[in-house]
C-alpha cells in the first residue's frame, strides 16, 4: 500500500472533495489507531504514535494508492479532550460519520485487553443505525494469552453475530491481510456501483 499523508482537518469542508471513497478508523483514545494505521500501510512512521491519550484531535487524511482515503478520526472518551470530543460521537466524529457521502467502510477498533467499553458499545449501536459496513478490529491481541484471545473473540462473536471481527497484532502482523482485504472489498464495491451508475 503506497500511502501518503494528505492533511489534517477540523471541518468537513476542509476534507478532500470529489468521489474518491473513504475508509474511516474510529476508536477510543489510546486504543492504538496510529499503530494500526502504520501496520496496515507497512510504514512505521506514517502516523505519529503517542502514549498520551487524546493526541489525535483532528481528522487525519491519508491517500492510499491514489484510489481511496484512509481517515483517522479523533479518539473518543478521553476526559481531558475538549468538550466537543469528549462524548464520543459529538463534534467531528458525529458529523463525519453522519454526513460524509464518500464513507464506504468503518474500522471500529477496540482494545483486546479491555474488551468493548460502554462508549464502544454506544458507538456500535450508533453505527448500526446507519448503512455503512463496519468491521470491528480486536486490537493488541498479542497482549493476551492464547486462551484469553480465544475467549474475547468468542464473546464478541456471540455479542455481535452479524459483525465482521478481526483480531489484530501490529507486532506479529496477525489480521493485517484480512483488514486490508475488507478495505479493498469496500472500495471495489464502490467502484462497481459507480460503473453501473454511469452505464
């Protein structure tokens, strides 16, 4: 994946215009979105990784192979963040997920060690009320023992039987191929729709 940073934005009108599809990454603060992004693209320094929660407070836009944009949304649930970001789907997150027509897939990232928090569950319900496909990334799965990893995956499969779940480790690369495949599938589906519409 040839991925380049395009810009950071705080308003929807500052995002790239046009029909190029978007894939959005959303998750709780400090869930490892930047590390996941670096893992997916194979570029370690592409997204700034910080141990400080709430570091990402803008919509960071990355161009993937000139074909689609990968959008790193602000993390939710960080108490010290500005009020507009604190409630999870207020401010930029809510506006982006609800209004951006180019959005074709949401990667919802949770921490395998913690499991879904109340805010994560609220986000799942919020996303389920829309029509955009959602893939849940069970991040940092390498931090668990094999039995713990099996248990969290089984629990989530039972809780969210209709959602695609992918365990991921940026250390081992586990799950990377499956996530990229889901992203490509969403982008291809968008291209197919556009081609049919133009016929």
